[in-house]
C-alpha cells in the first residue's frame, strides 16, 4: 500500500503535458452542477431510446428468426406477440428511437465537453473504485459515440464501416446499457449533491458578467479560469437550441407537412408527385424487379391448404376490396401514412381453407436478404386492416411501391411489408 501511495504521489507530481495538466482547462462553466444538469436530461431520455430500440428488435419477430442479429445467446429478449393495434405503434416507437436519439446528440456532446478534464485525470487510476469508474466511463463514452455514429450512417444508408449495422448496433447497445447502469450507480450520489448545491432558478437568472466558477472541486472546476464568454444559462440555451434545430430538421420524416424541412436524411427529399408520390425505401431497380416479372403472366400462389390456390391480378381485383389508412414505418426512422386498397389477408387465408392462421410466410419476387421474405404473426394476418394491397390513394401501385401486389399490415416494421409478393403460405401452427 505504501509503495502504491508513493507511486501515486510521484505520478501526481509529474503529469504529462497538455490536457493532462489541470491548468490546461480554463472554462469557468465546467463544474459538477452543469455536468449534473446535462446528465439529468440524459438520465431521463436515454432509457427511452434504449427501450424503444429493444422494442424494435422484438417487432422484427425474433421468434421467427428474422430479427437481426439472430442468435444473441443469453442476451435474448423475452419476446412477445407484437401488437397490430394501434396501427401507428411501430411508427411511434421507432420514430421516438431515431428522433429522440438525434435530438440528444447536442446534449451528449455538451456532456462530453463538460467532463473532458476528468477524462484526462492524472494519475489515471488511484484505487479499485476509481478503476471501475474509469472503465465504465471508457465503455460509456465509446459505446454512445459508436451508437450515434453508426445510427447516423444507417439513416444515410452509408455503410462505410463494412460490417452489419444491425448486429453491431445491437451488441453496442448492450455495452452501453451495462456501462450506463454502472455509471449511474457510481455517480448518482454525486449528481444529487451537485444538483442541490445551486439553485436552478438563480443560475438561469445569472448573466455572463456575473458568471463565476463553482467552488473548487478536483477534476472538473478550472484551477486558473478565464473570464466567462457565455453564462451557464446561455450554454444550456445553446444546447437546447441545437436539440430543437435537430428536432425540426428530423420531424419531417414522420410529420408530412414538415417533410420539406427534413434536410438531414435522404427520406426528406421530395419523392415525386401523384398518388404514388411518397418515400420509397427500396426501388424496383435496386431489387432487380423487371417489367417481365410483374407483367400479365404474374400470379399469386396461396399455400397452406390441401391444394395451392393461384390468382392473377384480375382475379384478386375481383375479390372483395377493403381500404385502410395505414403508416409504413422503417427502422431508419422515417414513416408515411397512405390510403391502401386490396384484399384482406384473412380473406386470402380462408380461400386456402386456413380459417385461423397462426402465422403466414410471405415471399417476394425479390430473392435473398431480409427484403425477399417475411413471417407474420397470427394477429397480424387476422387484423381486418391487414391487406394484400393492389392500389394506393386510388391508383395502382407503382413498380417502386410493390406492383402488382404488396403486403401492408398495421404496426408492422416497414421491411416486413413485403413488396412484389409472389406467394403466401398460411400456417396453422406458429
């Protein structure tokens, strides 16, 4: 222990240069109070991002082996039958996950700025508890930045990182959850003390000229501060303004009348005019679907009964038609709500003799990958608004939107609303 103490004292007396020296950090704003205020916002909001992200994983149907990653071992979630009501459920959960995640980016960056001196604390380890704190902070900072960067790149469809976004984002989320929980346990008492140390009302009334450093506290408060160039009120206002700006530039991904403002992501671009003039995730060209595939020779095959049932588009159009106003919501956070017309999936199931399907397997003309097939739960098949859509907004589907027929199911992740449907197998067992 004595050797350790002497070593610690020697290291403290001989810090490396640059950011490892306390006098390198001069801002009078840094301190436990400002850090704790930013941390309180993240403590409330980040669990919402985490929970909605995990709900998205469940919505993808891990029980059918179609969630990514597939085999997650002891990190498997207690999946349940994803509800098909209300129809906007996935639109809400995934919109919150992506939208709130983006809105929190300025807060995360401000929080990192506020604790930079502590990240360069010297000596790097002073005790076992300090080591645990340092490791949790390293994992916390690394994982939150990893989740933000990969999430932003996924929204932009830029997979420069060269690995599966879904797999990496899932595992990264669990690293963040573990580090976040550990950090809360370690730092919660200090955060409560810091929040109680200053009056929020008084701090928000303090001008730049009257802004002073917090009482000296090793690690965050500047030992040789410069005069304030902005008040803490102003700093919090800048962070809040940045979050509001990001929110305004993102909300158009879901709110139709704000779509022209959605400048940060590709889905904010004008998709075209007419009944089919709304965002599309995967075009017919990208999927390798040609006019020959969807021409007059196209037929739908219904399986699950004693004999297959084959229907061309004319016969499908002659069946009872139903119209429903339903959203398509994708994992990237964008969504769009349209009026869809087609044949109820439950009616198609009855044509095969499967009156109460436990599930249905849908196959597309597209081959391979997550886009070419999807398995639907029984409650999704039997929902009266679950359709094999032939038309949208009163017009035939365009090739990019799945002509000659596509699945549209309430509260279903967008990728599973399969386009260019070739066959549906209704199953009596899950």
